[in-house]
C-alpha cells in the first residue's frame, strides 16, 4: 500500500530556518540512491545541511552492501549531508547511533510505535526490523541515509536473511495513518538538536547526553548476542556497553570486554 506524495514544502516549513542546520529539503520521484546522490554533491563541496528524500530508490543500499528495496511511496527514504568538523574522526562511529536515536524517538512520538534500537543501526518494533540507517564518509563529509517502512504490506516486505529479524512497517505495527511528512520533520528536528549538542562537545557522548539516550533505547545492551564478524568468525557473549568510539563492547569472561566495530548482531534468547 502506498502513501500520498511527500511534499518538500511542508517539511521545509517545519525544519528550515535562519541559523538552523537544514538548508534545503528536496523530494525526488525516483533515484538510484539518495546516499550516492549526496556523496556526489559532497565531493564537489556542497556544505552540510542538505536533505534529499526519494519516493522510490532503484539502487538503495543497506549495511555490508545489501540491497534496500521498497515499493514507491510505501517507505520514508532520505539522506542528509553533514560535515562534523568539530568531532574527532574516531568518534564518528557514534553518528549512525545518534541518527538511530532520532529515528526511534520520532517514530515513538509521531506514530506511537514502541521503537527500539539494535546495535549498530537498526530500528526495531515488536514484529521485527522497522528501519535501517547507513552512514558513509567522503573526506570530511558524512552522508547518513535512513529508510523507514511506513505502509509496506506483508507481501511487499523482503524475506529475512539467515539469522536476521523479519521486516515490519508502521502500518503493520498499528499506526493507522502514518504521515510521512510529519515523521520526516520529527526525525530531522531530533537529529539537528542531538547533532549540534554532540558536535559542540567534540563528540563526547557523556556530556551531550547521547550515551544515556542510546542506552535507554537500545535492545541489544544487556543481552546475550552472537556477533558475526567480518571474515566469518563468530563471537558469543554479553553486550555490555558501547565505547567512546561507538563500538559494541562484548563481554566474554575471563577476557576483557572485546570492542566490535563492525558485524552482524543476533539477539540470543
């Protein structure tokens, strides 16, 4: 099932203001990938603050090169261009986690769906994965892409991969009439506030309050997990925390907590 067209003017009126982070909000009918489009614009010097949404992506991407597919207008798919110059490069791993907090909070506020986070960048609801986030760096720029399943029906969702959670949508979670423009405005407002606070303290997640917010929303922390590491290695342990660089700390006694920068996480019972 598809939604009404997403109009840039409504979102622009809500989030673009003098002195604010967001300079422009554009909506295109179809493109390959909003992330790829903004990465190309970043490469020729576009400043931060651009927002690009697409009603349909023909080459949308998830983590680890996976495809992200949705029927036209059934999802909210967009990317933002940021240049976090005040944040040390090592701490940029927190940027997709920050975006996850903004997405989950807006889903809760706008759609009344009890969204949670799965490290590093999945947004969950009761039935499974509701949204995904992909951050890609190019020089001093970072493009953060977000895909939220809004009105997708059961027969339109992709089958889960081995060990992966099934996909779900806001409509399947009981949000009767999700408003994509309102949801996008809510995400952008929350992202701006958190990004500016975090940047002003050089990416310090304690002083910015980001670590506390993320911990409250993260369903991974405190659980037994299996980590599928690059190269096929497996690691089982307790998800004990997230370090200053955004890495998941996995407790495997008697060893010290092991930091995981990349990998697929499976929540164990």
